[in-house]
C-alpha cells in the first residue's frame, strides 16, 4: 500500500492547525505526568464545557454530558446523542499509565553516606535508559487519618532533580561483557536522594536528614511510604524535536498521545454527532490490566448499566447495546526506524509522518494473543477515514517472530463489541523520552473525531 506523507499533501492552513494542536498537546503532557493528574486534567477541561459527574443526574436524556471517575485513576466520559442506546454506542478506549520508576514500600536507606530510594520499575523498560538522566518525583502519600499529601519535586526551574548513577567506563570492563539484562539488574535502580547529614543524629545521619525534610515540608513519616503512590519520571517539559520542529519528544507518549487525541476528539464531537459517544481512559495497561482501575475491571460494565438505568432502559438491554456498538482501542504502534531496519518488515510497517496507524493484527509469534477484527469492521473504519480525508496507514509491531504486543482491545471485544486497534506511531517506544510526528498526532485526532461523528 502506498503511504502518503502529510507534510507533502496538506495545505499550509492544515499544517498550521497541526502545529497549533501539538502545542496544546505538549502543554497537557507536561502538566499531567501521572495517572491521577491526567484524570484531573481531563475533568478540568470537561467541566469547562458543561460536563458533570453522572451522580448529579437523576435521569439522562439526549444532549447530556457526564463522566464518572474510578478511584481517581480511571475516567469514562459520555454524551448522549439522537440515537437510542440499544442501537449502539461509539467507544474509544486508551490507557493513561506509562513506564516509570516506582518507590518500593520501604524505600529509604543509607549506604556509604548516601541516602537512596529502592524502586520497582513499572512496565517494560530498557533499564539502562533510566540511568544518569534527571528525574522528577511525583505522586501522592495517603496518611492514616484519611488525608493525603501531593508531592512534585523536579519540574520547576528552582527544584532539585534526582538521578540513578552508572558505572564509569574505566571500571566497567566486566559489566560490558554481560548482556544488557544482566549488566543492569533491577535492584540497582536506586535513586540518589541526598548526601547531607543531620548533625544531631547518631547512625544513618543522611537518611535522618531526608526524613526531616520530608516531615518539615510535607508532613510525611517513614512509615507513610507504604500507603504512597510515588514515582520517578523524566524531569522536564515536552519539546519540539527536529530542526523543522516536525516532531514531539516527550515522556509518556505511549499511550498518552492516544489518550489526549481521543479525549480532545470526544470533546470536539459532542455538538457534531448523532451518536452516543464515550471516551474511556484506563490505568495499569503497562502491567497487564489486572487491577481495579484497569480495562479488565467491571467499572466499564457498571457504568454502562448506570447509563441504561438513568436513561429508562432495562439492565437486560446491555447485551443489545454492546452487540450494536463499535470501539477503537487507541494504542500506539511502532514506526519503521532506519537505525534498526532488521527488526521490521518494511511492507507492513508504519512510517513516520504517514498518518494514524490501523493495526489489524496485534499479538506475537503469528497471531498469538491477537484480537483480530472482522474484515467488515476494518472496511467500515477505512470508509469513515477516507470519507473524512483522514491520513491513515496500516502497521504492525515488528517482524513476525520478533515483535507483537497486547492492548486493551481484548477487554472490549469480549463484550461482542467490534473493536480495532488504531493509534499513533512512536519511535523509541518505552524509552524515557519517546518521539512522535506532529502529522501523525493530528491525523490520530482527526481519525478519532471522524469515528465519533459517523454512524
């Protein structure tokens, strides 16, 4: 299939719109680096357009705009159009969690006059990529009295940052003989916190100094770490990349590029569709979607039951709703990287700047674990995209016996909802800083908006 490059075929006006959209995207990513912040950011934007928590509605009717939050880490937004619910809905689901470095439950210790945090890595990462870069600490600490403390250190110009050290090349002869996996064990991803001792203390004076700072500034005791959600992410804002500023370099674009584009497409569609449309942003995809705020939880089903009840339907109608509905699993795909061509099959790989990626086959080692949509549904999506002049391309995750990957599509296909994977292509996926084309970001937004609009 011939792939067209957006920059070559688009008008100057559309290119301008693409750059303007990307500025808002970068700003939103820079402000909302954790799952909870992303949810709160969406609520803030939705409320400005009249969205309310679904609990504020005794009944739902055409034109109502509503949302529901699950434990602060998952959100579903809905809009009721002209169509009956039993005639189906349009769902786009994306995940808002990203690879990161989390604190262990008892993280703080001192060794050789240095205070450090023990960590877990969250999601699939190349551990060496997280060494020596500036890190920021984000998160929430929940206290026994029911209150909580928000922490953000490392994002302001005046803030200190954190880092994980690496062994100097002069002493790394044995390390460099090992595989990447063995040379960078997970237990060595210990984040440096401080080196200044608390003079009045006895043992572990540097650790005592860190605890004093945490107590004085945040009201946190050492035992409070066990009920915290604290994570290290790359410090700094999303940036333009390339001398032509055609790309975005930022943390967390897998999968917040699809989360942001689906969310903004949803907001921009509520006055331009007859459909019942929903934007679903879930947590924990990067670690298997097994938690109560993930795509596998019953929150989605319970939410649709609540929508049905408040719209005057029977709960028995939920089967009709699902079988007549259509969904997009908004998740990223990889792009053909000229530095690593051997990992790709060029005819079936997505290319940068050629639009949103339709991924018919996920899974790995053939079609193992894939949620393959029907041919009819693929044709339906193609028709919508072409009708609305959406720049799109097919793609896959690497060579047949090298690549593959899972998405949240399976958790919606199981309800008998037609579901296809469709999202933005990414270079350096799961690295601390990932790379996307602004043309592909805007094409994803246009594709999602077309899906919401068309019957």
